[in-house]
C-alpha cells in the first residue's frame, strides 16, 4: 500500500470543505483519540481527530486494497472497486491544531494543493543521521527553505 503524508496549511474544516467540493465523501464517523507518551522522560499528552474520505471515478469491479483497509477501520465493510487508479482516498489527522493528510490512490492531487512544501525537510532535519547522508543533485519544487549546499542531501533511514 503506497501513501504520502502531507502537513496542511489550512484548517481541518477548510480542508474537508475542499474535499467535499471535489466529490469526496466521508466514510464512517470521525474518531477521537487521546494519546499519552513519554518523550525524553517527560509525559506528553495529545488529542487527535481522524477522518477518512473516499471518491471513486469508475464503477468497474476490481477491489481497492487500501479503501478496504481504511474503510474497515472506520466501520465500513462495503466493497470499493476500480478499473484503473481512479480512486481517491484521504485520511485526515488533526493533532493539537496541526492538520495532516495521508493520501491514498490519487488523493495526492488534492492534498498537495494546500500542503506545507517544507514539511519533508522539517522531518528530515529531526530524524537525519549524519553517517547516512549522500549528496545528490536535485531540482527544487515550491521549496522555501534555503539549502547551504548547492545539492540536496538524500537521507537513508
């Protein structure tokens, strides 16, 4: 199952409105979670709200694996099908006011429109390991951060 994770620069409500305007429907109900973790010896609590949206452009009868997986998780056991990758899925997660989107199928085309284009660099700065960096050339797309090298670093996790 392939997916992409995006941090959104708009509110959860505005993102949901945008998805509905594009024909995506909510699957099941929103799920609220409260999580407590110990980070660097300190207990941290966070609440999150999770939603699943889905849209199918075709009625052909090939089952969509990720729609079944996420649909079951949200209490929907209907069979979603496709002929080509014409299915759009989006898992929306709001954590303490930050909105993240996990795009499934062609959902990336909706999530990327309102995404924070520096989010991947922000994550890489947190989790990188100096010993696993290779320097490669790259073309930047909608990137606002400056890079001290004329090349981008490829990080292997």
